């Protein structure tokens, strides 16, 4: 019911929205919760486990009950708190966890079966038969219990992630936070003031007492206006600081566009990483409910929530209201309601000595012990010294006292401390380095107390930042002492709710204790108390008190509640913002990419690079046809392949040669300028790290190539070796992978092709095998390397990347004229298998130089990385699996990498495995499948027969073992 | 988590590559013997408390640094350039 | 690194190679209060002075070298012990004192300009770019999303961004997406 003359809503701007299809009206400034209450709708949701009718408990982000789904289809967002969602024109709101309707929920029968759903019911009930768990029990439980559903379609909603930096992060813009931000802002430090609410002010927006003669909201508005005028202050509204992390880094979720209709590109929310030198936590406090029988009916809410609805949103949650509390603060609710003309049916204070005056019936030393009503509260039962009495009411405002919002101070393992006078936990100092706590979250519950603590926190922070703050006069504000006497649960037989969101009752906690789950951590897991999305904000302290009581311990001895990030739920979509689709990983494209795609080559990913699989020509319908043709092309005429993706590292300096001698197993100081050498690199543990060719351009200048996959790791390794092991060497490194577009030109006609392009001709004398040098093409300075990864007469030509696309076209045009063309990764792979060249399929991190037959490349004349450990026993010898070539005996459909090798006499079981296959391909040159793999004592077994078995793909065949090099073992073609 | 790069200043952890115990700086002589090499390559303490680890500011200036850090409190105590520790002249 | 046996073929090259810039055809792009465009870096070379040769390098080049994270004239700090000379002629003699490596084609250089440029970068770059901390001429090596980045503030609301040439497409995609999302805020 709307109350005239109350609230901060804009009554000149009506807003219409729908709730379960019914069109309703509210005003700008309303939340879904306040607008529903204004429309006399109290039933907003069904509970998680028992499907009990529920309404709002609170007026803030801690709301456990009123979870709704907003919008529709792929735009739908489930589990939105009705107390946080602002209404806008056309907003579609739907209730959750109810079928067929919120009013009649078929699964409401769960409530009748409640005795079976007590603490630990999952563990006790669904034990057997075991096969039923996955097929019967779990689907049933999942359907019955739960929150909102997902739409089932990919969400098109955008989210953002961002970084922010400041000197001081003030968390919370209530009186303490505003005061702290004002003082720090005036002192000139960079401040971020973050508050989860739309409007700054915190409780000031919900209370009738003012500050400095202004209403609370006006004072807050004035403070925000002053802060907004400061260039050094950044105000972040609708931003919940959700986590405190190492080195004063905070996570925060900003609701960017959830308060208006979805519009193109507008991110729903932004997840901030805020790095602050210092922080002030002014997170306020949350009022706790009281546990009594059936305390969960729609219409029963906290006393402070009732004041919020009345004073901030101009809504009375009922035509008559009963107020029930154990503290003076609750009295304010009765007074505010009365002053607004709402009927107060009774004020019930559990303290016999409570002093209350007011124009309404007052019961001291009394308790509300039960409630009745079908889908909403109709009456409460109160127990006084003289007996019980039933009072008709639509709303019960209850207050069990206040819990400081200590959550963030627990995020780095801090344990809050118990304070008897307020019967709650307060933060322990220093729990978060650089953080000061102030105001209600620190146990200072009056406005004056909050302002004073906010100011003091600012002064302490300024000093720590080395700044001088001028302490301003504190604004006048109420300083009412907080008088309370603990009341956790009202005795009785029925179910009294603690955790509303997970449907945990006082009885459940008692039962857990009875079954010896006495540790707070055990009780929590056994009952699921505090494990819902509200993390027990509304219930943990109460539950702890009950546990303490039944186990005969004090609350501090029983334990503390541990809060972990996030303070309130953060969508995974926000944390992963930008990481879907193209944002998942950068795409590295070679200069030939567009031409390659135009030639319809399917691309494969190699790390972040995109490389062509094969280049289909008309008439080819299968990749093998293209691959075979490309292999033959390279063997018969000439092929062109973009090899720019290989890592290229410029190594320069007076000690470049000595450095390479140390990182490579073989010697590079003896390499002549103008020559290239194959190099093998080990890890310090003796296994192979990478291989590649390195060219010596001058005495002090080398260019190293790495494999595509290991380029980054090799660069890191080189820097490690230089900086950490051999810093005395005068050498420097820089990647030139991106600088050069490099193409392999391979095949018997490769020189003919190049001589059709180069500005100067080359021949076998000027460019013998393993030569390198500068050339020019089209007037552009280029580098030419005579190296081969195919076993053919081949070159690699490199030009500055800006000319890469153009050179690729030119190379292909010339190649075509010679009967050649481009080739892709499939052909490249077959060519190197035929020639027995290794890739990271072979040097996969477990093989040694010995295993690949290269132990003689480890020079004994010098020390190098991995040399000592490579000589360890066990890394050499017949028991090692050694690199071999494999050729099937007889016709086979295919060989597969990953298959294992066995003695033909032995069964194909794990203990008989003698090796495995690493690479396979069909060799059109030899007309058979070829494989490479590792076989125990393989080098001594050439000519023998092994059994290749792939259990996964159902392949079994006999293979002949041979040396890895099948094509042109003498190397005549390469040198030709 | 944030680390201090002695060259670039305080940076987000995402810019750093983690290697492991700074013992990696003390590479034994080739003839130091199997036990010493085993120690160097394989054996590591795993203390709850102060550790001394090698990191590289890989996405930054490429400097390798030794970071003293408390794994219990998450405090970062000190960052030193590996080259400075090795006493090399710049 | 001369090669002995080269045969002149003719004066005129047989092919003409056309140059293509890293982000060709992708830019400029403007949204809200920000513009993204490609910069022609011109000749760029990394200079890493050999041990104890910084003075000699400075003398040979006739200019002082910047401190970490700073720019002096055409020379920007690039990495530990490494500088990038942009649009500058490097005398051959410098090779005696420093490792010189051509980087003219290695980087995609973009300019992000406009009142909200800093806000766009806050979506992608994990370092403190506040004007008070990162002033004109300041530069840093860091990341742009998952890409490597060298960033320089070239004006009150202008930045030069260098990342790998091969990542130009992703660079443009990520930045323009951040621009779109920022501009769509109310």
C-alpha cells in the first residue's frame, strides 16, 4: 500500500511493468520489491526446498527469499533480487521455483513431507540402490529444489571487465563512508567511493532522523554533490565491492544497464579490479531476524526493511503492522509507521525492562511465538507473562539486533571478534592490510558514531598516505545508544527458520548437534546452513548462537562464520567478460593469411597462429587427395609454404657465440658467418626442450629459429639462462618473429623458382646447403637460408613483413608456372615423416637426446644446459624407448598416433607395452602409411616386427621397425 | 595478487611467469656430483611461510626477479633482480 | 656477411613487392569520444647497448637515452636494457656499441585518442594509466587483453599502442569492442 507524502520515489514518473504476466504500476525509484508491496503483493517466491510461500525479508542485496527472473528468452536473468532490481518501463518479472503458479505450487507437498527433509536428508535418504542415484534421485531433487532456471539459449548479453586505481577505496556510501570520502577528497587524495545502492546515503535514506538539520537523504545528496565536484574523487554507484584480495586489490561488480531496457552494446554489468593503496570499509550492518514458529510467511520481514519501504519508497507493507524486537532500534519502526498513519497493532519487546512509549499497544517481556495465514501473514501469536494472544496483522516487523557487515574483512582469512555488548561479531583490526573499518560495520550504530568513525578512518588513512587532512566539524546527528538483549529463537515446537534461502530451521541445527556435528563447519555442511547464495548473511550468527546453546558453549568458543568472496553473487559471465568468441585468445595471422583463405585452405590452429591444412584444387573432395598431391608436388617440382610462425630470435653481442654454446648441446662458436646449423636444446633435467636451425649472420650476430609451439618458452629460457646463470655474458636477445615474413620454397625446382624472382641469381656455389645470406627481391632487402624440412633441395626466404603478402603471391605465381604451388601443414607433416624429422610430437617433454638418436650432438668439449643430467643412469641405454620408423606389413586402413607397440607374441595389455606411436601419415612417395614412434631398444630392432594396437580406435596391425629416415637417406636431394 | 618488478614497479600478477625456488640461480659445476645436481634440479622445500622464488616479468620488461613472499600471509617482502644477485656488471 | 659469388642479373627487379600495413583496411574507427587509427611507425630499430657502452651509444647517436618507462626525443624505453628508436637514422658505427635490430615491421602501431581513451584502456590494460601517474611521454611494457603491449602516452588524451603485427586484427577487435561497450553506457 502506497503511503501519501512519504518516500524518495518520483511520483511524477509512473512506470509500468509486469509480474507473472500481470501489468502493474510503480514509480521511478522503485525496486521490484517496493513496487510489488505497493501493489499489495506479498507472495513473491517459493522457497528452495519446501516450496513454502515467501515474500521479502529485507530491503537490500542480502535478500534470501524474493528471487525473481527478469526479462525473457536468451535475455532472461534468473535469481535477481527483487529488492535490488529497479523497475523500468516494460520490465518483465517472473517468479521462480513454482509450478504451475506461484499461488498454487504443486511441489508445495514437499512442505507436508518436511519430516523427511530434515538435516542430512540427502545423506540418509538416497543411499540405495546405488544405481538410482544418477537416474532417479538426482534428477528428482534437482527438479524439486532449486533456484531460477537458465534459458537454455546462449545469452547475447554483454559484460565488461575493467581496472581502476586509487589512493583510497571507500566501500559504502552511508554516513561513515560519505564522511570518510569527504575528508579524504578534501585532502586531495585520489578516492573511489563505491556503493551497491543506486543512491548514496545508506541507512540515511531509510530513516527519519536527519543530519545537520537536513533530511538524511538531502544531507547525503549534498555530500555526493561536493564529492562529484572534486576531480580526485570517483563515485561508483550500483557497484558492490565483492571481494578483498592480496595487495589491496578489490573485486567489484557494477550493475551498468540492468536498470533500463536492454540496449545494443550496453554491458549488463562490469567487473572491476580496483587497486587501492588504502581502503576504508564502511559497509554498514544487517538486521537479523528472530527464529520463531513459521517466521517465514510473506509479510514477515525485518523491522529496518519496513522502515526502508515506508521512508524510502513510501510503501506500507501492510495496513496494520506488528513490531517485534529485542532492542530500542525496533521501536523506530513503530513510531515511523504511526507517524505515517499506518495502524500499529502491537509493539512486542522481548525485554521485560524495555522502555517504550507510543500511541499503540505495547507488550514488554513478550515474544511473538507463531504466525498463521495461507499465502501471507494473517495473524501472529504472542506469548506474554499472562498467556498467549492472537493478533491479526498483515505485516510483522522483526528485529533480533544488528550484525556488522564484516564480510570483506574475512576474505583474507581474518576472523572477526565477538562483542558481547552488541551480541555480534566485529572486524578484527588488520584483517585486510591497509584497511580501516568505520561505522556500523565496526559496531558503531548511531549516525553520529558513523560520521565520527568515518572521519577518524579518513584521518588515519591520510596519515598513512603521508597527507595532512584538515579535520572538519562533525555534522550534528543522532547519537542514540544501541540497547539490546540477545534473543535468538523463541521456544516452541514447530519449525522456526534460520536460513530462509536454504530452508534450514532451528530444529535442523539442533539435530546436527545431536548427531555430533558440533563443529560449526560440520554443522554448516550437514544442514547447508549459510551455504545459499546469501552466504548466511541473515542467519549465520543466529545459527551459531543456537549451536552454542545446544552444545553448552559460548558463541566465541563455538566458532566464527567464515565469509568468502563474493559478498554478493557475481555472474561468471562478468568475470569472463570478453573471453568468449574472438576474445578467447588472440588470433595470430601470417601475412599470407588472406591469400590462403581466398584459396579455400582450411585453417588449423598452431598455438595462437592460424596455418593452412592444405590447399584444395578443383576435383579434390578429400583432404588426403590434396595432401598427396602437395607432397608429390614438393618431391617433383616445387612447393611454397609460409613458415613465418616459427620463432625467430635475434641474438647479438660480443658473447653471443659463447651464449649459444651454453644453451645448445652442440657448438655454434665454430659456425662460420653465412652458415646455418641445426641445434638441439635441452632442459636442465636432460630432456629435449626444442630444436631448430640457427644462422650466423656475423661474428656477433645470430638468428635462432625455434618451433612454432615453443617460441615463447625458448625466449623465456634464453632470458633465464642469461640473467640467472650467465649474466657476465655480453649478449642481448629480441624476437624478430614478427619482423620477417618467411617462406619455405622446397623441391627440385626451388632454385629455378627463386632465380625467377631474386634481383641476383644464386647457384650451388654461392648458396650451398646450409648457407645463408642477404639477397634482394624486388629491390627489397631479404634473407635467404638454404635449409630443408622436407628432404628436398629447399630454401627459406624472409622479407620484412610488410612485403609478405606480396611475396607470397609472387612465389605462388612462379611456382605455378613450374608445376608447383602452395602446400599446407598436412603435406609438411608427411614430408618430414618420410625424412624422419622430428617435431614436438616426438620431443614431447619426456624424451632425451639419446632417445632421438642425437646423444652425439651433446658436445663433451663444453658445458651446456642439460649436459650433466642427460648423462644420468636411466636416461641412456637399451631400456629407453628410442625413436624408430614404422611401416605396416600388408594392407592397413591407417596407422594412428597414440597407438602402443607390442611384441607380436604378447597380449596387447599395458604391462606389455614396449612403446608408442607419435606421428603417422600416408606417404604418397612410398605408397604406404608411415609412422614414427618410440620403441624399447628400438635402434637395435630395425627389421623386427612389432604389433601396433590402438584400443580406442580398434586398430591392430603388424609393423616393420626401421630407421626414422626413409626418404633419400643419403641426403643427395637436399644438397643437390 | 601484485608483485613488484624492480624495473617497472608494482604490477598485476598476470604479467609474471612463475618458475619456482630461487635455488635455480645456484647452478652446480658439471662435476659437482649426482647428489648436488639432484638437489639442484629436483629437490625443493615447500614451506608454509617465507619463500624465495624466481619470477619473470614476462609481459613487461622481461627481467627475471627473485621475490621473497610469505605464502601464509600473502605478503610480498622483497623483489630483487636476478642479475643483481648474481653480481654481474650491467 | 658477404657472399662471394653473386651474379648481377639486370638493373630492373623482376617483381615489384607491395607493402601492406599491419592493420590495413581495418581502421580508422570512431565511437563515442574516442578514435582509433593506425600509425605509420616508419623505420624502427631496437637498440640494446653492450655492457658499459651506453655512453658511447648516446654519443654516437647524439642524444641521451631515456630512463625506464620514459621517452627522450625519438627514443623510447622498450624493455630491460633495450630502447626503440622510432623514425630515426641509425649510423652503422652504432653496431660496435649496441645490438641493433630492425623492428620496423614487427609491430602494429595504433593511436587511441579522445576524452575517453583512458577509460577504454582501463578495460584492457592492467596498469595504472591515471594522468597523474602516467604522464605524456611515459611508456610501459604490459598487456592489452592477452596481447603484449608497449604503450606510450603521447598527449593528454592520446596513446600510442604497439603490439605484435600478427595480432593486429585482434587488437582492433578488442579495442573497438571496448569502445562500443563504453559508448553504450547511459
